[in-house]
């Protein structure tokens, strides 16, 4: 019987998710030229069988999103190579980057609450 986390993901898959997210964050920090912009890998969604992985990011200030997304799209091959070097897995997923809209909404709520004080 496999042990599962509360979200239905096995512990092994959960560790893989965490490691891939950490490696993606490390890659972004090392490879993406983000002068004056904070880029954070916030979460990851991986399809069953590890065929595809969506890496969600937040960008602050928001004005830098388009440029960062363009840089990330252009560096997918390098990310794939980086992952292959640092994570031994039979099938490496195809990576896709998305802006984390949930994180954007959370930040806006925080900003509104600060203004009300």
C-alpha cells in the first residue's frame, strides 16, 4: 500500500515535486537576467506519469512579467539539460511556465489590507 499525502500525491511523487520546484527555482536564480525584478517559483503541477510540468512563478514588480516569461520560454532547453544533470528520473517532463495568478491575488489583498490600516 502506497502512502499518500493529503492532496492525493504519494510521498515519493511529493518529494519529486519538491525537488523539481527547488531545481527550477535554482535555475531561474542562476540563469535568468532579472535586474530589478524578483522572480519566485511558487508551485508546480506535474501530470501523472511525469509527462508535463507547469512551473508557476510570481514576478515583482508586475511590469517585468512579459520580459521574464520571454526569457523563461527561450531557456526551456537549458532548463531541461539542467534538470537532467541534477535529477535522475527515467522520463523528464516537458516544462511550461505560468504566472501564478493566485499569488498575484494574494499580494493584492495584502496591499489593500495595508492601505486600510
